[in-house]
């Protein structure tokens, strides 16, 4: 059997300035990296719980290869969820990993997988 692998991108989320002042305690340049299933926060730098909650749903899709016409492949700047806050968060790909399926799940691969592209 050939090795079952897939691609995951490593991500960097960084706080950037928007068109208005910050309301929250964001720091320009602070953020975190996502590698596999793990988040690595910048050492000693706080990151807003509410901003993190807004960003979390976007991270797993952005870790995966995307169709070039998918908005997820083109829209990388996310607003702070506080509507009065000018902070923005830029999501960048900073690396690429080839991951072995066996390292991520014990679920057997189905024969006719309806999720397959
Ligand atoms: Zn904010």
C-alpha cells in the first residue's frame, strides 16, 4: 500500500493596523503560528480572546490546499470582532508539511469517500 499523506500549511496570524484606532489591547505585530493542530503564541505577548475566537474557524481551511477561486484562498485580512476596533489580523502561509494520515487519525479510510474531491 502506498503511503497515505496530505498537505497542511503552517500559518502565521499577525496583528496589523486598520483604518481606525484599536479599542482592544492589541499590539501591532503580535500574533501566533499554527503548525499542524497546535497554536504557538508569541512568547510573552497577549492575544485577545475575542479575536482568537473570531479567527479559529478560518484556520483549518487555510491550512489546506484551496481552489484559486475560493474566497478562502484570497481573503487573508480579518477584522477584530469588536465593530469599533480598527485592528486587523493577517493570516499568512509560512510553511508546508506533508502529513501521514496514520499520525492524525485511527479512523479507517473509506472505500468510496463522498468527501473526496
Ligand atoms: Zn479589537
